[in-house]
C-alpha cells in the first residue's frame, strides 16, 4: 500500500496509468456489480484505433482460456496456456482480481482484448503457447499479428458462443417444442424496451403493466398448447425493474407467497455534485437538474429513526397465484451473467422449491442488491467515469432465512471437462441436459 501511495503522489500519472492504478487497488466499495469505473469513449477510442488488439475471441471454462471462433489463426477450442510469455492465470488475474468468479469470467470473454491493451499495451504480435483439444498435454507455439479495431469488431461479432444469437436480439424470446410439450422462455431483461434502435426503457410504472400483459398472453398460450414443461432462461438477464420477478413468479406459483421490496438510501446529501455528469444516463446535467432529482426522490422516501430513509414498494404483501398460473415442471437456467433482479427471481424460485435450477453459479447476489438511479461522476483531470447506484434493496426475511448463499448455486451444475466437451461439439450444455431430464426423468 505504501508503494501505491507513492504512485498516487506522482504528478506524472497519465489517464491510462491512473486507470490501471485504480484496477490494482483492492478496495471494498460495498457495492455490487452495478458500480464501475470506465474510461470514456472519447479517451478510449483513439487508443483502440492506434493499437494492435489481441486477435482471438475467447471462452473461459474454469481455469482454461479457449478459442471461440472457427475463422481465426488458432483452431476452435484450442487451449491457450500463455501470451507473450505470461501464463494465462496471471493474465486473467491482472485483468480482474476476481477472475475465478463466474461474473468476472463472462465479462472477460467480451473484454479481454481491450483490457489486455489497457493493462499490457499494444503488441505488434502475440506469441501464444497453446494445445489442441485432441492433445492437451502437447504444447505448441505460434505468433499471430495483432489486429486493428475494425477487424476486431468484425471478428468478435461472429463468435461460436453464445450459440443462439437470435435469442439475444430482443429482450424476450420464445420457442415451442410441440412434440416434447416444452415451452422455452428466454428473458434477457426485466426492463421493457420499446422497439427502437436505442432500446430505450419506457417509464417504470408502464413496465409492470407491459410485462403483465405479455406474461398473461404467454401463459394463456401455454395452456392452449397443453405445455407440460417450461424452461425459463435467465443466463443473459442482467436485471431491470425489481417488481417484475415477483410478477413472473405469480404466473408459476402453486400457492400464495409473501413479498417485500424495501428500497433504502442512507441520506440525500449526495457528495461532490460538482463532478456529477450523468443521472441514469442523462448527460450534460446541471446543478438545477441535480436539485430536481433529489427533490423528486425525497417524495418517495420516509425517514426512519436513524439516518436511513425507506421507499416501500411492498411489505409483507401476500401475492396469490395468477388464474393462468403454470402447474407443470419448470427448469430455470442461470449463469455468470444472471445479475440483479434475475438474482431476486432465482431466490424466489429456489425458496419456494418451484423447480430445478440448472447452469453455473450466478454472477450476482440478491443479498446485497443495489438499485435505483445510477449517478455517474467524471473525475476532473483524467475524465474517468465512476458509476454508483444510490439505493439498496431489502427483500422478505424468509428469503434470507431459506437461502444462506451469497450467490445461488444451481441444483444441477457441470464439471469443466463436461462443459468443454459440449463447447467443442458446439452444443448448449444446459439445454441439452434439461431435454435429457425431461425425456428420461429417472
């Protein structure tokens, strides 16, 4: 830490050096994955356009980094052991100290080339030691030239995984498997987005109504189709409106359930407002905008005895199952990108033992869930942006009593070897195994 203090006291730190300094500091911010710091596009784009980027799309499977493309200079599924002399585990740790957690790994799959450039600098070529899937102990070596940003964008837009890219093109995707009497519901968000190129979320009060109408239609359709098995896929769901998980569960519930949604804020004395440059993505805000924001937020909260203020969305509210509630078998798919409100839905699902949870440990936790409007600060010299949520959500006590995990682990998880084998075969492991369970229940 003394060495870090000396680095900070230096008056010659560049923006990039200071960003790397922030990455290296082990700070417990008490925030979850909603909080982050970022280089602005204005600063980052010139670096990306001048640099030579790492040229291979990757997939992280346990401790392995494997090639996730069939058109690049290493074979699909090849295991990368080192890059320019540095072991992969060391590199992954330098990109994210939590590199062994599922959320960090899924983020790294999208960001590794850019983060390598930020952390290690531009390289004319990348010397890789690797092995083939058929001979994992036989180490080979190859040098591959770095790629420019345009090539990077084209290459990384057509990876093998995720497989069903059509299912990611909208926030709701469904499919009916008539012969197996299976209905597949993929929810990529708990926010409702209007059909627009910018995918702008509509007003929060309308979100609940929109989802309710959509769920009612879907579950009526399932009844008409005589569906027996429902697969809900939240593997790419990073959250949204915190009231929607309870709404969705009411279409699955077999009995009444209790729900509490309490939003807490420590106080309304927002620090360093002079450095705020965005509120919930709205740019170029003024001190007047900040004042109006605080005034509007105060109306929703009620002061407790201490400094904390509460916004009660629901408290010990008993919710009855919908008339069209599905009474068949339910399978819930989750993973490292399942965050925020999807963590809450999974907690409801698990606490009431509604079905089997399949996949990998969730990326987010319902136990320390932050929420609310995001405030974005811009540091005055480096222009680095710091995004921070301003509220914490508390749920019904019974959830905390029934589930003591920080991040929920599925009922059915898979070994790294099994995951890798399905990756090589270009198959969706979770979906394949659920179909197998349905066909061969014993």
